[in-house]
């Protein structure tokens, strides 16, 4: 799997910046989320609470389409190996 990028590496720059910025105020929750993102390579491996935290801590606009919300299409760059 080392050829593939983990989910933390696939974060869009603005999402990563906001996530890291939130480590100051919410260190435990954000560090747990970052650890989860670094261990996973597929968005489908995330659980509902991970998705909710991603939307909360990245501070990006929340999609109105449920599929975009679940797969965090506004938060991650497309897979490109």
C-alpha cells in the first residue's frame, strides 16, 4: 500500500490547514482524527463519527448532497496514486 497516499495526504490544502489549526483548541479530538486519516487509504473506511469530525474541524462548506457529505468530496483531493 505504500504506493497509495493515505487520507491525510489526500486532504485539500485548506482542509489540512484548518484541521491543524484546530489542534490548538481541540488537541485530543483532532490528533485522534489525524491518526485515523494517516492509517486509512479509502474514504469508505471512515466511520460516521470520523466524517462528522472531518466536517467540523476542517471548517469547509458542508455539502447539501448526502453522497458528497458522506464521502467528503469537498475535503479530499481525488485519488491519483
